[in-house]
C-alpha cells in the first residue's frame, strides 16, 4: 500500500523536493543568524552571513518553482 495514495507520483516527488528545499533554506537562515549574533551590532557582518542569506533566498525561489509546477 502506497504512503500517498491520493496524489500522483509526480506531485508527491515535487512536494517532497519543495519541502526539502524549504528545510535547507531555514537551515541557511539559522546559520546566518548564528554567525550574525557573534558580531557586535555596530560591526559589519562577515560575508558568510550574506552568503547564507543568499543561499536561503535561492532555495526558496527554487521551492516556489516546484509549487508552481504542481
């Protein structure tokens, strides 16, 4: 018996991939926040903070593509 009987295989896969992309985006945001928290508020953030935020944005954009495709 299939775990997702009411959905087509393509939609199940797209939903799973979208969920994973959003999970990864949350992790990137958490990494950015953790790194930003180590720096005093008046100091510039390390470039890695911007990198994590950019990665999160790209992951969310790709997740939105999966939403539009399903």
